[in-house]
C-alpha cells in the first residue's frame, strides 16, 4: 500500500549515513548541534539522522541492552533506526520495539557487505540475491508500523556481484517503502571504486522511479483517487564530500529527493549547516573546539558503549579533525 509520507520526510533533502562505531549518540548530537536550524521547516539544510545498524536478533534477545545504545535526544530528530536481519517475523517484532522507543522511522539494511552479516546471517546485501525474503521483510516491517506516522525505508546497493538495477530497483519499488537509499556500488565493489553516479546507473534508476511514479499516478486517476499519497522517495549515497557536490547531483538528477552522506562528514560536524557549508572556511580554532566538544560528548555518554567502541570512535574522529591541519604540522616541522 502507498501511504502518506510524514512531513519531515518530504522536507528532508540530506541524511547522515548509518555508520557502525561512527554515528553513535555523541556524533549525531554534535552534528545536530552544529547543523540543525531551530526552525527546520525554514531551513534548506534539514537532514535526517540515522543510528548505527542493530541486529533484529540482538534487539529481540536483549532489548534492555539495546535501549541504551539506541538512546537519542530530541535535537537529533528526525531520527531513523536501522535494523539488519533475515527473518521477516523478527523484523516485525523488532520494529515494534523501535516504534515504542519513539523513532521517526525504521530502515532495513540490505547493503552491508561484511562477511559475518552476509554469509553467516543471510542479511545485509545477501537480501539482494534473495528477493522474496527482501520483499517479505519490507512487508512485515510495514505491517508493524501500520497506523503510525513512522516511515519504513530501505538502504541497499545497486547489485551483489554485478550491477542489477533493472531487476532490483523495480522489486523494491513494488513494495513501496517510504524511502529508498541507494549506495551506488555493488556488494562486490565494497568501497573500492568510485560510486556509480554516472548517467548509465543513476540516470537509469531515476527513469525506473519515474515509470513507477507514472504508474501510481495512472492508478490514482483510474480509481478517481484524490488522496495525497506519494510514492517512494529516492536518496543517493556514495563519495559525496561537499555541499557543492550535493547541489551538483540535484542539478543532474531532478528526480533525486535527497543525498545521504557518510565519510564526507568525518571531522565536519558543520557539514549540514547553511552557514558553514564550505569546509575550507573553517579555521584551526573551530576544528579544535569541535574536537574538544566531541571528546566531551563521548565522555558524557561513555556508559552506553563499551571501551573499545569509545576508543575507536575517539581515534577515528581525532584523525579527521586534525587531518586538514597536517600541512600545518609540516610547516612547523620545516
Ligand atoms: C565505518 C563505516 C560503518 C558503516 N556502517 C554502516 C551501517 O551500520 N549501516 C549501513 O547501512 N551502512 C554502513 N556503512 C556504509 C555507509 O552508510 C555508506 O553507505 C558508505 O560509506 C558510502 O557512503 P560514503 O561514500 O558517503 O561514505 C558504513 C560505512 C563505514 C565507512
């Protein structure tokens, strides 16, 4: 069934990628504090935050442990919780827990390439080659949120071994998720090549989306249906590092509804802010202040995560705040 989209989804043009050990509570909080306008409705830069992925098996087996990991604050809204797994019934039950936690949406991971997830758990990108299970999972998840305002979305890749958008995209669109985010690489490509923003791939995806939207419109007029239902929104993902690149993709692909940014926001919590769009203008003092603020947030929320998580998060972010300053180090050494 095609539903009416929540307003936040219609307004959002950008999103933070779900990233394990990166998009935890402290990082989402920092990005939100730097980038969220008090009045999101008047902001060009309204964006969606995403949690790290959570296993449906883990969540069902030990909900209390995950409740603390899935903690978020109001400023992080709209916030989507990402789940992975392979059993439709477990998705249905886990989604009800996510709904009870007050999330704005639930996202189904159909793109993770990690062997443990794909081979041992038949999850993540394994669902690209098991389309019947993928469809059942989406339907079971939608059933769990029926009658609520929550969105159901899918984040996936453009194929498993080969690019297979001709089969995979229509299969997904037929289930009408509220949002489809496409990481423009296959599972086999991991992150080892440039994302396929070229017209042959992204352009073709938008054509398939247009066909789907036209069919929906036709059905509505055949049924004299005037309600405000809309079809799946499309976000693209992969290798986006600046707001200029985002503008360029919107210019190139007018049917693209939004862009999800992953590694491009490392060390740039101001990425989504309208005021500080251009990272080049951020000076040394601001970078160091952000680093300290981030470290303080990690300290403040350290009980939620294990030591390993906190250390690897701190390590990754430390590097990313100081990386643009490396040339400064070289100058000092010289
Ligand atoms: C450290 C790391 C962790 C990630 N964890 C997840 C995850 O939990 N769920 C997911 O769907 N994708 C995950 N991804 C993939 C990203 O969300 C994104 O699709 C990918 O990095 C490509 O986007 P980018 O080029 O903007 O980084 C992860 C990527 C990285 C680098």
